[in-house]
């Protein structure tokens, strides 16, 4: 449990620091940025190790219906990540596509993982995304400029399908079947 919580903190605190302490990013020199990145990467590694090694109480198990809902939600979440990165129509009209994708990702995983470690990992990351949205909403938003049009939209959809397939393949390789 401690590794999972430490990993969540190493992920969340550096991400939240620029919102809580507005001068944080400016105060960091070029030498400190790799250290912050390293803390985030170590946080991800600790989350994976902590999650896989912690066995807690199970409150519900995955059903075929929940797996189907999870897969649809994950497709939407992956698209929102792609849309945010490619500055598509969604990114130009909605302020938080990536953080919303993270919220949907965490909810989707909680639907099919009803155990204590999942509550901590996916609930913790969902809570982080929600706090980021609230803190970000305190600042002025300038929508990204329109670029690429229909071509960018098509690339985002194609990228979503490719990344979604890769994620499903990695889940199968790790012993977590995503379908069926």
C-alpha cells in the first residue's frame, strides 16, 4: 500500500505544484526540470509495483456488461487524449479534454476493478484530475488556434484506434484481458 500511495504522491504533487504555486514552473531552472520528470516517472513505476503487489478486499468483480461499458469509456478516454494532443475541434471547444479523459479512464477502471487497491489507484488518479480541473478553471483560458481541420480529426480517430489496440494488447500481455 505504501508504494502505491507514494507513487500517487510523486505523480500528483509535481503536477499540482504549478497550479498551487503559480511561480513554480518559472522558478525551476533547466537543471530542475529533469528531476521533476524523474519524480513523475518514479511515481508511475511505484504505482504499478504497489498496485500489483497489494491484495485488498474485493467488493465487486468484473462482469461482461461492465467490461463492455469499460471498453466504450476507454475508447472515449483515449480519443480525448488524442484530441487534446492534436488540438482538434474538441480541444478548441472544451477546456479540459485530457483531464476529462483521465476522469473517464479512472471511472472505467473502477467499474471493472472493485477492490481496495483499485479504489486507491484509479480513485486517486481520478481525484487528482478533478482537482487539476478545479485549479485550472481559476486561470484564464485561451482556446488553441484551429489547425488541420478534417485531416487532424481523422488522424485523431486513427490514432485513437491504434493506441486503444496497443493498450488492449499490453493489458493482455500483463494478464488483464480487456475483452470477454
